[in-house]
């Protein structure tokens, strides 16, 4: 089982960094789908107060409790600081959405024991698993 399948099968909580209330944004549609699949979605966006019925947090560090996956909908250059916060948070995995790549941050996350998925859509990967 690869990192993506393992994370999806064993996780319950996904902090979505960059989740917006704008329905036209990929972050909204992907998070709405994952929420409908039974995952708890935690919006992380300093410009939002609530998304998909869940309270939003300005930073990952402000999120209470544990997080299984940190799903990143931000530019690749923003990834290192998000990975640092995910490590502090004790997240189990980092998921960089399609078009988001940062090898240095991925290596740091792996060295800290996190599973890393890069440049892949969590919705598409979930659909592959459930269609088997």
C-alpha cells in the first residue's frame, strides 16, 4: 500500500490549508467531497471564519487537537512553513495538491516521520481507492 492509500485508509481528520468559501476554487470542491466521504475537514485560512460548516483557523498552529493529514492548496514556495507547522502539530502526513511540489520540504517531512504525497489530488486518489 502506497503513502496515499495508507493515509486515506487510516485518517479521519484533514486540515486543508488554503480552503476558501469560494465554491469555484478546487479547495472547496475537494474538501466538500472529502467531508461527504466521512472525513473531518478543518479549514486553515486567515481570511475565513467558517467553511463547509466548520470553524476556520488562521494557521495550522491554532488548530486544536490532532490532525492526520495536512492538505496543501497553496503555492509551492509556501510549503516549507506549512510542513514545519505540520511537524509541530504531530500530523501523520502531508498532501500537496496537483501542481504543488517542494522536494526540500517533502524530505524534511519524511525525515520527521510523516508520509508525503506530492502533486496529486486527494479527491482523485480517494476515488481510485473506493472504486477498487
